[in-house]
């Protein structure tokens, strides 16, 4: 009851809550180790400071949906496709092979983790050959 009253009070005062929801986190097949920093500028965003990074802006523009279109973008311009950095190169919502951690952060220009051994734009075709 107290939580509901507090929530109503914040709404009446016009205070916004952070935009991310548990569903947003579920959309991405792999969020470790970046978690909130996958989409946000800060590791622990708050209602008062929940600015999005470049990937977060693309995710929002894509209707808060992870798909092949978003996987094929390089939101942060570091030469590594979002799908490769997130660990789902074809954007089907399933992590590639034995991937358990993001190779890089799709919202932060970095070195793409360990790097790709193949042209990232053909990775989804290679994955499809082995994921039968």
C-alpha cells in the first residue's frame, strides 16, 4: 500500500521513472557484463539521470525490439556490429553458440572485445550453417 501511494505521488509530481523495464533487458540475449551500460551512459542509471548511449538510442528508435536490423548496425561506430558485441550476430534473440558474455558494448566505442575472425556481415550466414 505504501509503495503504491509513493508511486502515485511520484506520478502526480511529474517525476519520471527510469525508462528501462525488465522486458527491455529480456530483449537482449546477453547483457553480461555491461547490464544497464549496454543502453545507458551510466552503469546504474536513475530516474533523474538515465541518458541513453548510442546503442540505447538505436534500440529506442527500433521500438525497443532486438532484431536483425539492430544486430546489423554499428551504433557506436567502432567497426563492430551490435549483434557481434551483444553475442547474437543474426539478431534472432538467441545467443550465438556458447556465448555467455557480451564481446563488447554496442553503445561504447571500444575494441569490439576480442575481435572477429570473420567478416561480421557474413557471420549470420555462417551461424545458420551450424545451428540446425
